[in-house]
């Protein structure tokens, strides 16, 4: 592994990076590496609306209770003869 030294960083930027590192439970160095890695991978494809909505709920509130029942007989599938 190699080292990287960044000089003359704006103090506000450093505080923001430190805050972000604390929120993610990482060291300042690990947070910087993660951010650089994400930036170098390029833009991520946008999430679809369903995925975005699903991720709004904490994991403990997610479940399989969105079961849609079809009442009555199922229609016959079409025949392609």
C-alpha cells in the first residue's frame, strides 16, 4: 500500500469529513479512502422508485406483508397456436 498526503484542506471540509467518518463509524483515513474509491468508480445508476421507497423503512419494519390476493378463479392463459 502507498500513502497519500493532502495539504491545505479547508478546515470546514476537514470537519465535515470528520463528522461523516464518525457517523459511519470509520476513521478519518478510512472515510477518505471510501469517498475516493466511490468517486473513482464513477456515477452509480439511479435507484428505481420502488427501491428508494423500500430503503426509506428501517430493516426491522420491512416484511413480506405486501401480499396481494387474487379473489376468484385465475383466467386461463392465452393460447398462441
